């Protein structure tokens, strides 16, 4: 579904991504793990068209066609199915929960479908439904993460990009979020690319995993392979 080849991305004068190669197949959960500053967020921002590619390419292949990410606008990438739940959730705190979810539907003319998608989210996370008219800024961090994922789902992703879904959340809430992601993948077949500093969590969930170090992919394998790799353990799992 996604193929990234020799991708180089600069931010200012910094060469952040230095020729990364990876692929995500339809129906799978892939993860990109790595330390703070490795280039994980940069990768996702590039895939959603928010940062220019300096060389190499990223290509999205869906049932509707094939898209060159570098030559497609961010809005057209959403239309093509790449939907990004960004780092730090980016919820609009003064808008209501319902209004935040409606923002996910900014490209959709099908009101009935959008209403159904929002109802599904309220059913899965009743706390969001009960407080639908309240400002989203009143929600806890975990609830805001549910809202951020909900908003992304309203946009009907084919490839859902998630940036640090566990960041700042209590372990129990994180588990609930990750259970939900697994369920989405299993029941609705949503393909995902999850970026995480919490390597243990991400590897347990992922079918396929890539380790990013200073803008380069240094290891890849199935989630289980990397979980059992002594080098990965030492670098990313040994703490805590
Ligand atoms: N807004 C920015 N302007 C310039 N350089 C940046 C910016 N954001 C990040 N960088 C650089 O890109 C590197 C990778 O950042 P990022 O992709 O956010 O890493 P990660 O998400 O893995 O923590 C950072 O180490 C920093 O040098
Ligand atoms: Mg980041």
C-alpha cells in the first residue's frame, strides 16, 4: 500500500531523513520506533504532504489508484486515504467534541455516512458521546487521544498514520487505546503506520517494524523478531 524509497527530507539545513526505505502492505500494522529526534515525526509529516521531499519517493497504492506523495497536495492525500493523527493530538480545545469530529469530515459530502461514523465513535467511547456538546479541552489526555483517533476515522483512512499515541498517557489508558487500534485493524482492516517511542508497546501490536536511528533505518523485521532481538532490547527495551 505504501512504498518509501531512498527518501531524503531536510528541515532547515538539517538532513533529517537520510535515504530511508520501507513498505507497508495493505491490512497490516507497521511501526516505526526509535529514540527522540530520530526522524519519526518528520517521516509522518512527509507522508501526509506537510514537508517537502528533497529526494527519493513515497508512493501510495490503493484500490483507487497510485499516488506520488511528493506530487500530491495534503488535501488530495487525505482524499486518497492517508489520514494523520498528529503528535500531541492537536485537538481544538474550545470547539466541542462533536465539532472536532466533524472536522474529520471536511472533505465529505455524504452527511449520512459522517453521522454514522460519529455514532460509531460514540458507541465505542461512550464518554465522548455523553459529552459531545462540551469543549474538547475539558477531556483528559486519554480521552483527547480517543477523540483524535475518532476524528481521523471520520475521514475514512485507508492508511492511518499515528504519531506517538501513547505519549503522556497512563499505562491503563494506553492499553485501552492500543486495544482499540488492534480491533480497528482486525475488524475494519484499517492499515496503520504507528510511530512510537514506547517500543515494547508498538512491537507487541505490529506485524512489521522498522527501527529508525538518526534518519536511517537500521533494523527491520516482524514485531516478534524485533521484540526478541538482543540489540533492540538493549537499545530500546532495556529501560523499565
Ligand atoms: N521544526 C523543525 N525545524 C528544524 N529542524 C527540526 C524541526 N523539527 C525537528 N527538527 C529536526 O529533525 C530531527 C528529527 O525530529 P523528529 O522527526 O521530530 O523526530 P522524532 O519524532 O523521532 O522525535 C530533530 O532532531 C531535529 O534536528
Ligand atoms: Mg516525534
